């Protein structure tokens, strides 16, 4: 059976990663969370106080960043390693979330990340989620899905995800963060978030996880059969 490339793009917290992970497991494909790479780069920039307005400093900092996904045997998911350190937990917090879109908008950061993402797709058989995967990283992907959900649903989902780790977190903080990131991500100059012209739209506001998975897998099976 031929393997294909599947891309999932969309706004923050609309359930892309959950769906991408489930699809990859069902198809026996590799799941790649491109957002984790931007988050890890952002963590490095925060720790080393990199001035994002200084492009020489940004380019120099990128030469010290080595990113790898490694399978976590306990959770069965791939954790993000920044220079050999497992940063999976730390990159999900609000400090990184509040800075990541500014970092991800920088041209050298995009060139650095997209080149690595494209290498991961050379064997096909991958499901990658992000903002520009169907438009800039794999414009020739066989299946492109643009995931959407209502803003209320997105805030609620992210709140439920984060409150377990940080009981002090508020929905207002999360809402402000999602609005800020969506705005920066969709208005930036280099590969902004937008729906690819040949993407299929999946609005999951009123779908259960199983329902959205069934729908997405039916699309995937059809594209695989025609590949
Ligand atoms: O999980 P969530 O939807 O909140 O975000 P994410 O996928 O972890 O991505 C974090 C941030 O990285 C986004 O808000 C974008 O600024 C950036 N990003 C990007 O620019 N391009 C991608 N392909 C993936 C993420």
C-alpha cells in the first residue's frame, strides 16, 4: 500500500494534535507536532535572553539548537528534546505560549524549522500538524485537512488541558493567549496560517473525538487508495 503525507493545519487549540496522533496510530504513520519545534526554539530564546529584533543574534542562536523527537515508552508519544534535554512539559506552559508566535514569525526560524520538517517527510507515511504544513512545508501533500472549532470550545479544551498542571490558570488568560497567537500567526509575513486551496475543512465544534477520527480516516483511506 502506498504511503501518503497528511497535513493538519488550523488555529490554536482546535484539536489538531489529538486528531493527528490518532490518525497516525490507526494508519501506522509517524505523527509530527511541528508546533513543538517552535515551542522548543522559543524556550531556548527565553533561557538565553535572545533579542528577537536582532536577526544576527537569532541566526547565531539557531546554530546552537538541536531538536529531536524521541519516543517516550511510557506515554507512547514522541517527546521534544532540545539539545538532549526532554523539554516536553516545559514547552506547554504559558510562558512559552506567550512568546512562541513572535519567535515563529521570524524568517530565519521558519527556514530552520521547515527544512527539518521537509526532511522528516521524505519517506512519506507521516501526519504533521501545524499552521503552514499544507501551504509551505508540504504543498504537494495528498491529504490536507484544515481543522476549525468555535473560539469557546477551543478555550475550554485548552483550559481542561492546562488546569490539571497549573490550578491557578484562568480561562481569561488562555483566551487572551489564543487570540494573540491566532492574530500573529495569521497576519505574519512569512508563511502565515491560511487554509490551503485544496484543503478539506473539518469543523469539530460538535463532533466527538471518535466522530472526527472516523471522518478524517475515511478521507485518508480514499486518498491512500488513489495514491
Ligand atoms: O497546540 P497549539 O495549537 O496551541 O499550538 P502549537 O501547534 O503547539 O504551536 C505553537 C505556536 O507555534 C503557534 O501558535 C504558531 O505561532 C507556531 N507554529 C507555526 O508558526 N507553524 C507551525 N507549523 C506550527 C506552529
